[in-house]
C-alpha cells in the first residue's frame, strides 16, 4: 500500500492535509510508501503526479488524497487552476501502470464533479478503481474528522469501499461524501452516449436508406434498421468496454477483470447510474 497526500490550500487555511499526513499516515506507513506534496501551481501538480507515476510499480495499491479548494470544473492550486479533464488523464496513466490499483479521495468542495463528464469515460481506460468525493461544499471542521477516520480504516483494511462503509458508521460528518465504483462511471457515460440523440439520428438515416435502396415499406425498413442498430451498438459497446476495463492489455487477466468489475456481456444489461443521496 502507498498513500500520497497532495495539499494546496490558501494562506490562512488550516493545513488539514499536512495534519492528516503527519499525525496518521507517516506514523503508520514506511517512509518509502507515503509522501506529502504541496504544489504551488499547475506545473507543480503536474510534476507531483509524474513523480507518483515514476514510483508506481505493477500491482501496487495506491491511494491519492487531494486536499484543496475546488468547484464543478476543477481544482484550485493557490492562484492557479487545474481542470478535472486534465487530472483524469494523469490519473489514467498511474492506474494503467499499477494495473487497476489506484484509488482517489477528495477533500475538495464539489469534487464529485470529476466524474461528471458527459462521455469522457468512454474510449479511454478507467482513471481509478474507486473515488470518494462530495457533490457539495465541505468544511474544515468536518474534513479532519472524516478523513482521519477514513485513512485509519484504509490502513487497517487496505480496501477503500470497506473503509468508507466503516467511516460512515463511525462518523456523522461529511454526509455528502460518496463512494463511486468504476462500473458506475462507465454506466453513466454509456447511458449519456445512448441518450445523446446520436442513435435516433443514425436509425432514421438507416431507415431512409433501406427504403430507397431496396424498396422496403417504411415499416419493413424501420424493423431492419432497428436490427442492424442493435448489432452496431453492441459492437460499439464491446469496443468501449475493452478499452475502459483494459481488457486489451497483455498484463490483465481478462476473466479476473470481468469478475472484479462485474463487466456485462451485453449493452442491454448496463443499468443507468445517477448520483443519489
């Protein structure tokens, strides 16, 4: 297990990330398996994430904790700004290198918006294997208690989902925090893709083409178009899931990966995911 804390707060803020690192993480873990970063600008954060990537090994279990201000577009790094899209790209590289062993926690207001890209999770490998974040503002008084309890549980259980469940039972603060799994990100992005209107447009164009080319009645043409579309969509799904779950990687055991992430054979089995209270 490796734990990295990345803190970039305003001058008068309580250094909650530093406190978490000094009071708990550095005391519990070997110095080679934990590190505190305090970036002052966007390029510093880039360098920090590159450093984490360079020390990442195959099959590492890695937790990265972000302690900074944020909004629904990205992270505040002192007087600089780091958008969530760029952050996801950095995290993807780390997650690929440790073969799906990266977990992320955000002590960031509205940090949950990191997973709200319309279809940004399709056609790319998953950026992490689990994330804890809030869709609402969070406050200093809650942050220290919640994340101290959470990371104590992470160190005890080496499992973010279990640690989150235990923390929810042990604390009443940060009630807006959510634990999001990778398949939930994929499900949400997939249904955004299907609901984008693209499918309807393609089906209508295909119906018109079949009617003109083969003299089909509108009813026959529509049925044939629907059958063709089912096949086309399934092929798109196969392509997207292979990339997202890294099933095309030589280092991935496909059967274990399918079981681990409950990967469905058919796109029709993909349920929509929405954020709930």
